[in-house]
C-alpha cells in the first residue's frame, strides 16, 4: 500500500511535539478525591479531531470529568474494530522536586518535560498526530479505529473507562482488541541489547483496607490490646511475606524468549523450573518479569491516633495488592493468615487480571511494526505489574495490549519516569512512536 511506504507526513512529526507539550500544560492532576477536571484536555483533543474531520463525542458522568470517543471508518466493513485508548489525567507532581516545572511542557535540548510525558499524554499526542496525518493524506485504515481519551484512569476509572463501558458500550460496537499504554518502549538491559516489551497481560488490582481494633487508654499504662501494635504486627508480616511463584502463559513466554536471547538452555514449561535462579541468570533483563511471577501486597498508608499520650481504639492501614490470573483465592487466604484474628481486612478497589494471547496475529503485527523501525531491537511479551483502562474495556469483550512505542536512549530509565520526578520524553522517541503507530494502525 502506498500509504504504508509513505508513512506519516512531516507535519505529524511537528504536531506530536506540540500536542505533547500543550497537553502537559493543561493540569489534569488526579489526587483520587474527585477534584480532577479533564475537560480542558478533552476539549483540546476534540477540537483537533474535529478540525481533521473526525467527529468527537464528549461524555461525562460527573461535570468536568470528560471523556472523548470518536470512530474512524475502515475500508473493510467486515473487519473487527480496534480500540485505541489513552487517559487524560495524570498523577500529582510537586514542582519543588523537579528540575523543570512539571506542568510547563518545556521543550529543552530535544526533550519534552512534564507530568504526563510518558504517562500518558505522549501517547495521546502520538495518536492524535497520526490520525490527523491520515486526514491530510486521504488515508483510511483497514478496520474501524475507535479512539477513546478517558478521564480518571489514575484513580478508580469510575468517571472514565468504567463509565464508558457501563453506559456507552454501543460506541465500542465491533471492537475486539485494543491498544494503550505501557508497552513497546525500549529497554536496555546491557550495552548493545535493546528490548521492546509489549504487554499481553496485567496483574489484577486488590487494594485493601486493614482495620485493627483495641482498647483505648492512657499512653503511660500497659495495654495488651493496643490497636496500633496489632496493626503494626500485621503490616510487618504482610511486608515481609514471600509469595509463591505463579507463572502465567505470558510470563512463561517472556522467560522463554529472554532465555533464548541470552543463550540460557532452560525449559520454561518444566514443572520444576527454578524461576528465581533463571531470573538471576537474566541479570538486568529480569526486571521485565520479576514483578509478575508472584502475587504481591505492599503496605502503603497508615492512620492511627490523635495524640501522643492516647492509645487509640482503632488503627487503619492500606495495602496495594496485585494478583495474577488464578491467584485470587491464594491472595485472600494469605491475607486471612497474615492479618490474624485481631485485624480485619476488606477490598477497597478490586479489578480482574488480564491475559492476551502472544501467539496471535495481532501480537505478530505489533512485533513487526516495532521491528520495522528498529530491526536490531528484540520484541518480547510481558505482563504489567500494574493495570490500565484495558481492565474496564475487557468487560466489553475487548482484548487489550500495552503498545505505546518509544525508542529511548539507554540513559533514560522509562520505569523510573513513570509516576516519578523529572518525567520527560525525547522528541526523537515521539517521532519513532508516530511512525510505528502509523504503520501498525494502517495494517492492523
């Protein structure tokens, strides 16, 4: 196809930088307390879609928490539709900790700085630049492309993808697969080796609230029913617990490809596979899979008491739990054991784990799109340790892959930039992403 050879126009390469920068300047910080307002960013996206002849629909469950959905018709009416989604909200950032103000969107020395540069206003901008390039070139994809720019991904998704899946499912009619964040970024485990992990799974979310009850009293007196002590003991047990290995299909595939790449002779399907030994042999590359070979539970917040000389009658902790497919019962039973009889626990937020096939034609096309523009790179499947809006869209029968391509220099640690300080993305990486997405979305 002529469009495939030609690729995106030069305007798209300019626009992706402008769009990333300008979206960053729109502060869509999501503290998780409902005060986020994505509407200005949604209107920004909608205006640029409309200018390219793509009709946007703006949808809100809560005033100001705006989502944008649009459909680009494909040339093959019999083909299933593809969902391409990205969220507009970002996590908080303290300007005092940053080299550059996190909402400046400053472009300095070929790098775009600011909150959202990799999570995920860069992807929002790349998709926007690609489809506007198509409009200028008269290009249509093979299958319908449904675009969704969502609110509230960095919290509960209740105002974003959850709301869309529950209340506006018809907008996604025909969609069987989707792509979004956290995949196809370059990872450099050693000099001369570049990996591109494409996400074909997500661990489930199991955020917990722990509550310990005890006997309130004066801080100077012995108290064998101290709620803080009971809670602290439970939290310490949870934090120190070593979870058993639980390998999913995607993780086994990742281990197999990495082992082959590193020349390690091992059968990853073997029942007696020593996973920890294999991870040691993989060195820095193990970072791609180590967080996803087990369930996990990490204490994150503690709340107790109101005065130093008063023993409170109640103490509360919060746990970020993550589960692998088939590991939900194990997780619950382990929490019962670790919390003990004096501490109650309950789910605060719970989402299913996901797994997409890595032997599918879709994964093969994702792999080919990346390797077309970096033939020396090695695509490997992986499972995300966290989660995305794909969990909500999975309720509509949409299989999700993490695919927001970036070719980053070895010194730029993608993982550390996610929710980190001095989040930034090179202009060259954005150009790479536009070219890869343009090619994949045309041929998907």
